[in-house]
C-alpha cells in the first residue's frame, strides 16, 4: 500500500510539473496575441520567444507545435524594422521542425488545419523576408517562389470546411499585397496590378471603403501604374488614397500630406501644362500638412519642400523655389540642423538657381556650403563632392567671384 501511495504521489507530482509549462504557454500565447492586436510589437515579440521555449519543453524538437511556435516568432520579426535575416532564420527552423515531424502526421482535422496554417505563415514570412533583402538578386526569385507556395496553401485552407477554426495569422489582403510587391520587383507590373487589386478588394470586404489599409494599397497600385506610364490611372488611385486619408485622418495630418505629395508628383509627371496648377496645389497642401503635423524641421517636411522646389525650377519658377528653400533655413530652430545631407541638397538647388539667374557670386557661396557638408559626411573623394569642387574651380576663374573665395575649395582638395 505504501508503495502504491508513493507511486501515486510521484505521478501526481510529475503531472503537476508537466502541466505548469502548459498553463504558462497558454498565458504567454494569450499575451502575445493581445500585444499584437494592440500593435505593441516589442512586447509581443518577447512573448513569442517565451512561447518557443515553453513549446520546446513540452513537445520536444520533433513536433509540429514547435514549428508553429517558431513560425509565429519568425513572423513577429517582420513587424520589427531591420530584422529580415532573423525572420528567415526562424522560418527555416520552423520548416526543419515540420520535416522532423513528417513521419507522424497530426491525427485530428483541427491539427491538420493548424499545420496548414503554420505552413502558410512559414512561406509568407520567407517570401516577405526575402523581399526585404531585395538588394541581393537571388532573394527576388526566392521571395516570389515562397509567396506562390503560400498562395497555394491559402487556397487549400479556403477550400475546406473548418468548423470553429481560428482566424488565420496571414490575411488574404497581406498575401496579395506581398505578391504584388514581389511581382513589381520582378518587372511584372501587369501581374502586380492584378494582385494589388485583389488586396484592395479584400481590404474593402474586411473594413469597408474607408479602411486605413487602403491608403497604402492605393499608393502602391498607383506606383505600379506609374511604372507603366499610365498617368491617368495612377492619379485616379492616388485620389482614392487621398480621399481615404482625409476621411480617416485630417487635412493637416502626415497621412494626408503624404498622399497630397504623391498627387503633386503624379500631376507633375504628366508634363502637361493643364495639370501645372493642380500639381502646385497638391504640393502646397502637402507642405502645409507636414509643417502642421510634424514641424518645419522634420525630414519628411524637408523632403516635400525639396520635391516642390525641384518642380518649381523645372517649370521656370526659380524665384519662388529660391524663396521657399531660403525660408526653410530661416525657420529652423536648431542652428546646427543645417549641417546634414538634406541641407546640402537644398544648398545645391539654391546654388543652381543662382547660377541660372547669372548670380555667380551667390551661387558660388551656396555651392561652397554644399561641398563643405558633402566632404564632412562622405569625404573629399566622394563623387558628388568632386563634381561640385570641379564646378567651384571653374567659377573661381570668373572675375565676379571675389579674390580668396576659392580658399575653401583648395582646403578640401588638399584634404
């Protein structure tokens, strides 16, 4: 009897110890999903890491549940900027875990659905992570290939009746948009447009015609049409994006300013005089929106100002462009904020305007400031710095440029 009681006590203790990681896993999973829904991605990421550790304790290395946990962790890396390599690594580990468990397929229909959902997450994560590393040529093909596999798995999931099944981690909208980006990267704009349209349809079905996700999707399909030189269609999609941005946000918001800037550039890209006034209107609206929402010294505000100024120069409104650029420096609260690449670009534009207006001395001064920043940031051997130094050397031959003004350029050359 004593032995029986002892055995029972050991079994009870063993069960209690074994159940503790299970309850902790359930809690960690709930927290991870909650943080993800609240867009608290760093907190969610820590919980996904905890889920992997607990899943490995409970199920071991050769179980599809571990593959599921690793896939969730890999997917969470996509929400953290600059971690595509980590996403690839964990997604590949998830694939390996599924292969180890290949000899013992899930018994129930629900488990089989979970495995398919895990495969969908793995292929989607591999596809997006490869796309984020698109600077490497081999990654472009890998991205498209994995996203196609994800599409096949999603079709299989949609083709079956899974009663009481939980919502998939990867939505049809996200997958279609990812395929559109991959197709555009492979120089297949027609196919990209088809996928973006599918993503837009899915977004409208899920959140209505004013769903915030539509802003980015309309912008992406507009860019695709711009690649095909379909200016009218591109403008049409951007107008839809701007309409949603104004509905969801306000006129003086960064989101509305972004769509207004794209509209200004799109109307300017047509090259038609009839669209000049409309382009200028949207450029002004964008600049006002960025100033109101982000401030005059924000990089996005400066970028909008540069785009507007360059367009003004192209259409012959050089004086207006010059005043706009000069005002941007006067409005900066930090005196040191004009020593950066953005400031160098504005100095370069102002120098070019002055030279075009035959104001050689002023042009020389602005270009000297530009090259000073270029040399400080990139060094004296940088291509752009060397080109401007050559131009300054030619300007020094002009009698208009005062004696000794070439000293700065010679110092850079000696450096």
